C-alpha cells in the first residue's frame, strides 16, 4: 500500500509566532536583499516532531504527541525538552564526535577511559556548564585517563605530539583546519607529557616543566605575543586567551557549530572551516549568534532556546521561493535524513525492541546494558552494522564530514527488506500490543500515526487504511503493512 506524506508537502496553516527576534531580523533582512521569500510557519505537528528530534534526538511518544496537539504551546515545549535528561544524552553524543571519544584504533583511548571521558562530558551538559569553562577544563586537564575524564582530551588524538595536539585544539575550539595557526600554537603544547602507571593501559597526562628550558614567546592568531616563563604552564594562559569574550574565534566557532547541528548547515559552512576564504553566508547573523553566546555568558542551552523559539527555526520545510540558493540563507527548514543513532532509536521506540551492542574486539569494560539506546553509546568503537550502514561517524579526527548523511541503496533495501527491521515491525512487543488491541481500523490509524509520525492521520489517510485492511484476509498482517509503509515513508525517515 502507499501512504501519503501529506504533512510534509501540504501548505501549512498560518500561525502567529510573535515578533521577530534578533536572529529573525538579520535572516529576513538578508532574504529581502536576495529577493527571497521566507517560508510559512510550520504546523504544530511538524514543529512537535522537529523540535523533539533536534533538541533531544528522540521521537515524542503517542501520548506526548496527543497532549501537545490538544493544547499546543511551543515555547513551553521547548523549555521542557531542554530540561529533560535526554538533552544531555543527545548533545553528549554530538560532543563525543567532536572530541573523538573512541577506545580503539586510531584514537586508542581504551574502553575504561572512553567511558570516563563520555561520563564527564554528559555530566557537564547535564549541569549546563558554560562552554568556556568546559573548554578550559579540557585544555588545562591533568591526571589519570581512567579517573579524570577531561585528561583524555590530550590522548584522543591520532598523534600525541605537540603538532598533533595543536591541530586538534584549533579544529575543535577555533574551527580551523591544520595550517599556519596550528603550527604557530604548537609551543603551547610542547610540555604536555604522558607516563604509564602500574595498571594496564592507564596513563597520566601532566605538564612537564622540564620540557621548556627557557621562556617562550608564542604568536597568537590575533597578532598578540604571549610570553611564557619556564615555570608556567602555557596552556593556562592560552585557555584564558581563547575563551575570552573578546576572542574573535571561540564564540564564533561554537555558535556556528550549534547552528549547524540544529539546521544541518552552518552560517559558515563547513562548520569546521572558519578560514577567511570561507565566508559567512550572512555576516550579520554570524555576529548576532556570536554576541548572543557571549551575552549569555557562554550558556549554550540559552542560545539553543533562542534558536528554537525563532521564526527562522519554526518555518515550514516547503520553500516559498524558487531560488536555488534559498537554503543557504535559511529561507526554510532544510529536510535531511535522521542520523543513524536517532533513526535506530526511533524504530526501537515504536516497536518496543532493543538492539544489543558489543566491541568488535572484546575487552574489559565494554559491556553495554540491553536497555541502552544508540544515542547513549559512549564509545565510538561500539557500533553495529546498522549504525555503520547509516553513516555513524568514525570519530577518528573530529571532522563534521565524518558523519555520512548520504542516502544509499543499501540503506533503503535494509529498511524495506531486512529481517532486522521486519522482526521489529512484526514482533516488537509495543506494536504487537497495538495490533492486538486496536478496536477497528480507524482507531488503529489514529494510534499508529501518533506513534510513528507524531500527528493525527487525515480523513483521506484513514479511508485508505480502512480500504486496505478490508481487502486483506488477516487484519494483523494488514496492520503490519501499514506500519511498514509509514516507517519507509519520507515523513518518518527525514527531519522536516
């Protein structure tokens, strides 16, 4: 059977989303300059699903969808999501990609260290630690990789040399690829040292003052010179310079990355290539986002709140203008596939099933509880054939491009035909209960649409399901076909 993507493609109803925010003003100004019309506001059901996925990487349940659609309050929903534990879990996954949390080759943190590193990252996000403090803790860290989570920042590089560390630092915190800046900052990290302990694979990260025999002068990217005596750890001075509100790179890099993670592309794109030749598509928007982060004292959650509440974020994914470059200027919400972890968790939530995980090279401390969701996986080395097929990043270098969002034939065939997915949809306990307890096709249609697509079905969709079920000999088989069709629809597989 075929199921329409009505909510995805129909013209949304007009909604009053309040006055323009500072973000909206500069976005709309750029659109007027380009002769591009912004899209209409998205419907409540589209917004519900979108903000759940973008804020916490999780689908709303049928009950959550029903509750919101009965009394929609977008601003209240945003605040509730930002306070949920899944927020820290989902964004810890994003930061773990950037910070290369991986136990095996080529990072080789070792499982116990990867778990400790990830635990520290998630704790900071749960506490809403300002991102400048978060960065300083990592940059000035010392101690055991098994017991001091942030110390793994210096171990999670492919080359534990001053040059390799400098490249990782500038990429992560300044959005700069290896080059002149990373080479000039190499002396900052020339005293970072490592020593083993009596415990296998444990390593101590420490500052070794003996590595610097005389005061050193370091050229900073803004033209300043930083002189460090032999008795002082240069990382402390560098971290203070980097996270200063006046620094032209740090806040711009972080705010642009957050925008990119929410919208699918940065105002400067790629988000980890902030070189002068890679210009912002909207310099005024870049400035507003940078100023917002500084004004909020590097509170990234508060910045996300401003983005989620903006008219720009709450636009429809249906372009209102034919210009090909409308997406570059954020004239509409860009449709893009669900990430591997989010997609698998969504299918598991719908079906009531679990996917098991284990290390490809079994080692101590790699046991993963059955109830673990994909977005909770701490270690980038713990994966599955599904996650690999659907583009989960390798976490080898911390580049945004490591996550592959290209849709492949293998992905489509897996969703359409694999026993992995078929078993979930046919035998998953949550769906089996739905198949068994649905009184009639109308009730089934309403419950399954709220469960899978986070909205009510249209009258036409209900009629199609009634017609299809009436032609099948076994009602449960017909119900399974409906779920299969919905899970394979663009409306389910994409953020929109």
